[in-house]
C-alpha cells in the first residue's frame, strides 16, 4: 500500500476517539495501573520535540499494559497558572485567561496529533475556578493542620518578576525563570511547614523506585545533620550564645565565635560593642547580598570583631573573641557558630585573615597516643600535648595540604581529659560535660508560597480588625480572581487594587473585612493535580475516597529531573500531610519515577529560539508522520540520556516503517519462528524496563530477516501487535487490511515459546590464567574436547600458550574455558 501518513493518522485518531478506546474504567475489576506524565505549562511557543519523548514512552507502556489486560489510567492536563503564562500575556497585551486557553488549545491539538492514548475525559486546567477551588481547599486543609502560617521573614525577591521566590526557585543566586539577580527583602509572607516532614521525606525515599540522583538531590536539600546544641556565656553579661555543631568533639579547638550580622543578639549587645559604627556599616552591607552569595565557598571571607565582647569556651573556660561575618546566616541553625579553624575550611581562611589562634584537636597525621605520658607520636617523633614544636609541625602539614582536616576515625588531641578519646565517644562525653544537648538539624526551610502576582490561585484568608486572620469557609470556595485589575507587576499584588475582590464581610463577626491579596505559588497547584485525575468531575471533594483507593498511588511517573527539589518534594509533602490526617492510606504519591533525557539540537547544543535551532514537532508530523516521530524519539538512545536530533536518523526510521508495509504476507509457515519468539521476548522485556531503543532495534533486525522470504499472516499479526504501541496509526491500518474488524489495541499481547528462544550459538570466553584473551562463537552444547581444541587453535591464544606448560584446562559449559599455564 502507499504510505499516506496524513490520511492514516487522521483516520485512526478519529476512530479511537469515537470508540473511547483510551478511557479508564472506574468500575472495572481488572488490575489497575496509573501511568502519569508531568503535565506541561502551556507556553505560547507550543510543544517542542522534547515533550513527545516522555509522552511517547508512557504511551507505549500504557498501550502495552492495556493489551496485557490492565485497566490503565493515563491522563493529561495543564499547569496553567504562574509566571510564564502571565509574562506571555503581558508581552502580548492580552488577559492571561485568554492567552492561556488559546495556548492550551494549541497544546491539545499538537498532543492529539501524536496519537497519544490519553483519557481526555479527565483533563484538568489548574487556572480554571473548578480546579483552583480545590487548590484553595488544600491551603485551608494545611492551615487547619497547623502546616500553613504567615510571618515576617527575609525572603528572596526578584526585581524583574516583581515577586518573592521560594529557596528552591533560586539557582546560583538568580531567578530560575528570568535569570535576574535575586536580592533579600523583609516581608510578611505565607509559608507551608514542610520542615515538619523533613525526617519522613528522608526515611521514605528508601522505599520508592526512583533514580538515585533524584533521591540524593532531595537528601542533600533536606540536609540532615546530627550534632549538639551548646551554650557559650558572654563575659560580664547575662546573654548567651547558642550554637549548633555537628562536631562537639572539636570544642577545645574553638578559638573564636561568629554571629550572623542580622542576628537579634548583635542588636542586644549594641551598647557594649565598642566599635558599633563599624559593625553597623558591615550589617548594612550584608543586607544587599543573597544567601547564596554569602555562603559561596570561593568568596573572600570578611567580618568585623565585636570589640568589648568576649565569649567563654565552656570546655576550657578560655575567653575568645566574637565576630560578625556574612558567611553565617541567621536562618540556618542558631545563627551563630563556634569557629574551629584547624578543622573547618571557612574558619581556617577567616582565622588566617584575622590573625586568630588555630588549635588542633584532631589530625589524621597523628599516628598514636601515649596517654600515660601525656604525649603523642607523629612521623617526626614523640611530642608533648602542649609542645609548640608539635603544633608547628601540624600547622606546617596543614598548610602543605592547603585545607583543614577532620578524621572521624582519629582520636582527640589538645582536649584536656578527653584527649585520646575516639571521636564518636568524645562527641557524647564533651556535650554532656558542658551541659549541651545532642540534636538533629535540617538545612530544609519552610516553603514560601505567597506571590505578588495576578495569575495564581488567591489565598483564601480574610483579615478582620476584630477577629484577625480568618479562613474562608469551604462553602464559599472558590475565591475567584477579580477581573477589575491591571495585572502588570508593580511589586505589590495586583489584587490589592480590586474593589470587588475586597468587598467582603468577616465570616465570624459579619463586620467589614479585607481579603488576602497575594496569590499562591503555582507549585501549590501541581502538588496535588495527580489526585484530581482520579475523580476530575467531583464537585463535592477533590477526589472521593473510593476513587483514591482504586487508582492511587501513581504506578509510574515520567518527567524531567529538574523538578527534584521543587515539584517532587512538594508533592510528597502534600501526600504525607493527607496521610497523617487519615484522608488516604498511602504516604508516597509516585511509586516509580523515571526521567527522560534532553533532546538536543543537531549541533549538540540546547534547543533555543535565540540560537535558531529549535525543531518544531508539527513540521516533523506534517512531513514524516507521527509514527516516525514517536519511533525515532524512542530509537535515539536510552530514555534517560541527552541525545542530539538527527534529520537523517528520523528518515531512517521512516524507511523501516515502509519496509514493514512492503513485507510479503504468504500462506506458508514462516521459517523464522525462533526469531519471532526471541523478538517478542526482547520487546516485552524492554518495554517493561523502558529500554525502548533496543526493542525497536530488535524489531528492525526481525524485519530485515523476514523480508527475504516473506512472513505468514499469523506471524505477521503477532509482529504487528508488538509494534503497535510504538507506531499505532500505521499498525492499525495494516491490521485492518489483514481483514480484522476490531482494533489491534483490543488484542492480547502475544506469548513467546520458551523452547524456541534458546540460542543455537553462544560466545565462549577463553581465559589464560584467569584473564580473558579471546572469545569464539560455538554451537550450543559443544563438547568439552571440541571446545578445548577450538580454544587452543585460536591465534590470539597461541600467543599466550606457546612455549609454556599447560597445567590444566577448566571448562564451563556454554560459558568459558580457562587455560592454566606456567
């Protein structure tokens, strides 16, 4: 037949829609599978060729599962709120609602043109009031659980986007959206208490089938530290300095202290600080820097001593100076550190800069300890603990290595009665001695969800002069976005200017009140959308318990690795909060996660409009067909790898499909039953393991083989079934031409005959003294004597055995021969 891809694809997309072929059945008794893609935000640019990669992978898997008698939920929707959609609307001079819905129409058309088997009856749009009603419900749910609160805090401010950003949305000190420098501002904002779940987020990551790099990114972002909280008295003051340290065993090495410039304690000590003018100037300069700039390990260390203030080291009662320095943050730990310059790189650099004392209390170059004689031994001899020569030796060694050293397996030195203790033992003993407390701390900070922008879900809180902060009642949801506003960003929420929005009475006392004017971070919308798909039309709750029980959790989730500490962490937090409230019976949303790699331009660079190297999928579908695009994106390489586009490569895939069309279907039994069975097994295993490129390769090998002599109708039908998830339109057409009335996607996946997949030949590895020197192809079940003869006849082996005595030959059937010589 002629391969008219436009006609074939339009025909079958229409038929599938008429048959509701891809709708999940809420009443089916079949085993369920929930297969999910990370939904896109509908930008004005439309789909790019990176989108279909992940979508095609989940589509192949979903079609495969349906043909294996699973009831599959495979939905699609739109992450439609947020900065990108709003900025696009501002740029084009239209209302965000208008431009967003227009973009959604484009995305939907493009996705449907690829023949992706989504259940469109469950489509969601996060910017629609019937969706964000439940986003607001989730806000109130967290509020009632004590997990949403408002406070004044130092926040990340993007002057270009005119809004605050969560820590996770700041990349190397810049806004992840516009790449503008982020500054710090003091503002009253809404937060979600994700820190309450730090330990659960860590613990449960071990139970889910996710890529290890994603789990590691979350682990590092949460940043669990085991340590101790210690108190340092301030000389002649009632005030004390609290520090958290992961190494209380180094307390005797603390020779100065550093406070965060913005720490309240600094202001409290103002009258006692002799150089306050200098200190105040430094504090003002610090306010202009972002947290990332302040904590950059490569930056020059700066700071100012608080003259007139001295702290007392609780371990040895030594009076030590106190500094402020911008590399210490008030938001992390207690906002103060005990500085141990001998064993911390930043403290070491700061101490050298300020000419401060460095005392070594642990060093891996110290080999042994002679406790009775109060000495220790190094490679250069035996020294007294207080020996200046010993300290000079350690200093010299340390300078040579150019960074401080800490050895967990070492013993303590210069630590009074704790000298010679193991590190782990010393941590507990020293903490107890100084009245400290062993504690666990996390780097994770609460999630800042307030945004001073228009295009987001309004926060459902009302402020009353009499009653204070009052949550909107559930019956009054959704709180809809007003239309009587200029939504261009000014630094304050555009909702502040809306009279209709703020014309509201207090739900408690009935007096005149005012609504919260900030909107929610768009990541709030995407933290729960996977729940909505299971019951998308429910007007009474975000999803019924029955539907949640039936479909959740998600069995397979596919999307970009860039969401590791944003969407993926937030979705886990929402799920755990629901579980703890008894609303669901599982505490992880996505059992299995897989990331697709980036599709690069032909020149190997990232596709970008400015570089003019973007490939438009519409053009590819128009010229070569959706099946060619789908097949090529899966054939380019492993799903998780970054891969450059190749126009020649996709033309090669198109030629493969044309070969399938031209296969001669005969009445004779095919001579390639073994190859067909091996191909069925290979494709089955590879789909299960998401190795789509090697599955396609196996089918190409099969077609090349059978085109020589033709294929029987029975075998051709089996082959079409395993090709169907990859190239659904063309295969449906061929299936129909064979005289079949029912869709190929209503057929069962073929089984393979185990007897026919046994290899006729094997690779026999030949070793000499246990090292591989050659491999040869032999028939299966070759005899030991014949195998030995073939091994010794190999030219490569002769090189290693000539003029040597063969002591013995070890034969492992169908695997290897090891020739032992001397």
